[in-house]
């Protein structure tokens, strides 16, 4: 890297240098207007000519939102985009837009691009296979089997049976994997809110597919303390579910050993930088509630900001933290923050499936503002009714009954007298 990295030895630079140098993905640094400032060496594999100074939209098709809007949030945004090289070859990318909040007076966006071309090619091959089956079925219908048993018919039937057999075997294998993953995931999250002398809980979870990558848990830490974690594994399906399963085991281990949420996330990150070799990552929010001492200590790793209601003043606070997401950068740093928590106060944590719920009619996402308004409107209702009202509000907004992403919500209230 040149320029800023050579001129500065700040904590931020040390945090991201290794990511730029050693990841197998392309890494870009953008201004808040989407102009490329820097890039790693991997970029030259796809773009042999210099790209600094160009807008990212000129290189990738499919970025349909203002880049500047990302600087107003701490949420990582996923976008599928296509790049067409000068040779005419096309590549499909999953672009992760990561707002960098640590840069003083100079808002930047880091973009990590994962080449999805091979995966998309497999999807196209499956679709082509399905189309071929439809064609063969058509051949089978139009040929009169009883009158004309020609060699063309025989070959068509053989191809049809062979193709259908291959597809059936593939489907059987996939269904077994999905059933296993679904059974596994059901065992990860609490089925009913735990009984607690100080706290009252409510949960809601909906996977986008058969299985998903969202995970949450509540742990009794002793001495009246309770640990609450919520996590979102990038991607969907079987691999995300298994990463979430590993996360539960690791959380139970580290959560019982360390009282600091930042320490727990540091341990998880160090472990998953070695374990996750698929390019996936995990966003996490972890809090330790200590009702006897009226404190909530928390730390986040690239996760959407939870909402915290101060009952006495009726004010609502967004709990911000600057930690990098888990499993991508082994030198990421995490810091604890503390907020007072008194009787009647409540916390709501969620995954980005809520705020990124999309309305085709409006052409926009549900967003932080609508979420905040709903939280404020139902802050005096029991927390289970509050969550139910929020889910209903989102589905009315979408005009759909299913979500485009996995969704998980955990609400907790310090019981009133």
C-alpha cells in the first residue's frame, strides 16, 4: 500500500494494513462520494489499468444506492454486482461496503469484493439443466409413443430419464443436508424466554430459507449477571448454519471465562480468523447486564446499533461501537462501553434483516428511522407485544409475509417494581 498507509502509523492503519495485503479478495478504499482512493494488488487481476480516481459505479453494474448514504450508518451493506472487463469477460462479485467510522473528519468506505463467478456459473448450469428437462418433456409429449417408436424418441427418453435421475440424486443430497442443518439450527437458539429474577425477555426469529445464519442466546453468568448475544453470519443456508453452531460452542466457552464483552469478541475473532476459510464473516453484539449494579456493558463487531430505552426520561439511545466484524482480520480491536440500566429500561437488539426489509412498491428499505419510530410508539407495551407489532409493521411495509434476509430480534427489560 502507498500514500496514507506509508505516511501514518495510527491504530486505524495498523488495523487494516494486514487486510489489504493478505486477503484473497479485492479491497478498495472509497471517499464518501464513491471515488476510489486506494486498492490492493488483487484488484490488478481483474482491472489491469489504474482505477484510482474513478467512481466505483463506473466499474460495477448493480450498485443502485447513493454511496454517500452509507456514511450515515454503521451497517455493512451487501450488494451483488457485475464487472465487465475490456476483454469482454464478465465477473460476478459480492461487494461488502463497510463504513469506517474511526477516521476523524474524513469519512471513508472500505469495499471488499468476493468473486462469485464460479458460484453463479453453477446456478446457471442448474438452470440450463432444468430448461433441458423441460425441452425433453416437450419432446416426449409431442411424439406419439404408441405409433412411432423411432430412435429419436428412444434417445430423447433415455436422456430425459438420465437427466431426471441426476437431478433427483442432487435434490436428495441437498434435502438431507438442509434437514440436518435445520435440526441443528433449531437447537442453537432458546425456544422460550428464560425465567429471571431481574429481567424479562422476548424473542423472534425467521430464517429466509430452510436454514439461516442468524443466532442469538442468553446465558446466566452468575452473581445476578446475564449475557445476551446476537450474531449474523454472512450468507445463507447450510454453511452459515454450521458457522453459527460453532459460534454457540465458542460463546458458551468464552462467555463463562471472561466478564468483558470486548475480551469475548477478541477471543472469538482470533479463533474464527483461523477457522473460517470461506470468505464468510460474522457481525456480533454482546452485552452483559448486571442488574444489582444497574449497569449494561456491551461491545459490537460491525453489528447494527441496538436501541436502548431510558424509562425515567423516556429517551432512546442507539448503542454504538466501532469493532470490526468477526473472522476477517486477526488484529481487530474491541472496546467495552457501559450504560446505566435501571428498572423499566429496555434493550432491543436485532439483525439487519429488519432495517434492510425492502418494499418493491416504495423502492426503499424499512430503515433505522421507521424502526426507531415503531420502538418509540410501543415502548410502553409489554416487550413481546412490542416485537409482534414491529414484525407486523415491517410486513405491512413490504406487502409480503416473508423476508429477503434472515431476521432475529431479542428484547430485554429490567422488570419494573
